C-alpha cells in the first residue's frame, strides 16, 4: 500500500542554535518561522527557518539540549543534515508500513513541543536515512 | 548582501542505487524523475526521485561510483542525508559570499552530468552542513 506522505521539513543538527540561525539569515536570507523551542523529550533545542513563501523548504535547526542528547551523538559523527520529516494522517499505520518495508523503528510516537503536541516518531530506512513522521 | 538562492533538491547517500530507488517508490510513492546517471567527475551514480508534483521535494539518490568515491566516505561515517542543493544565477559570486560568511569551499565549479553540464560546487557551512550549488 502507498501512504499519503507530505514532505514537511529538513532537519539540520548544529552545535549552537543561535549561531546557525544567524548564518541562515545572513547567507540564505531565511527568517525565523517559529520561536526557539526547548523539547526535553527529544533533548533538543529547535527553531524553524525558511523564506516563509508557501511551498518553500523549511529547515528545522536542531541543537543538543543537555549532555546525553541524540543530536549530540549525530554531531559527534560529523552529521549535519540528518533527517527528513514527512507529515502523515495515521502515524501508527505509517510505522506499520515502514516496518513491513524493512525500516527500523528508532522511537515510537510521542508528543513534540515544536509541533504543538502533535506526535512524532522516528525510523531508519533500509538505506540508513533517518526519517521523522509527524501526525497531521 | 543576500543571494537569490532557490532550494533545488536534497541529496541522500546510499550504498545501492537500485535498492534505494525501489524503497522510495514503494514507501514514499515516489517515481524516477530522471534516468540513472554515472558522473565520473563526482565518482557517483545518481537518480532523481519525487512525486513529480510542482514544488514537491526532489531527492537525489547518490551511490558511490568506484572505490575512492566521496559518497563512499560519507557512507562510512554513517551519513545518509548528506547535502542540500540550491540553484543560483552566479555560482562564483555565491562562493565568494559563502567564503566571506566563513564557509569552507570543498570543490570549485565543475560541469555535472546530472545537470546537463551545468556547473556545480560544494562547500561546508560554519555549522558543518554540506551545501551544493548548481548554476541556473
């Protein structure tokens, strides 16, 4: 079966949120599309940036929050662009399909601060790409 | 100064091009938007996939071509989503601005098979994101 997945944003891991926001403003002409959120569940500090034009790429800049953040582990591997996020109507169904396709679940659905409490989940594709799902 | 950068595609490194194309078709409902290209300059085998709907995300799936491919080095670090590509009118000017912003040039402009000979260049941002530029 085919899911109706809508690309939502590209996640970029950075060591310093403010420095990265500043760079995206100055080089790409992006602006902040959200406030800065602290998400203790994800152990991440995040901010969405982009042009704000409909349909344009939205980048979620993600910095570690605390010592044992998964984002910190990404950065220690030298990984900057680290996830692509898609929105989906039924997140459990999407994860079932992902598993059937050989994906590896990283984290089951939990509410996320940056999405107003909408649930997010994480998995790796068989080709090792990190995918985030957010329920619509 | 601000450049007029247009987001073009997201590059995803994979060990096996055909297996990845098949996964993107089956899970995301994507289709091939190009043929498979071998680019000896980039030492990469690439294919563009997506929904084909205007404005939707285009993913460039990139597999190593040969033993000493830069894509192979990315994969050995566990990096899958590895570059974001923007198109720009004047690629030399954009690189000048990038350098002035503290970016590190990885590769100067060279013609690229996957873009019909249009030139591409690579740099790292100060926050370690790998960016590709393609001239319009």
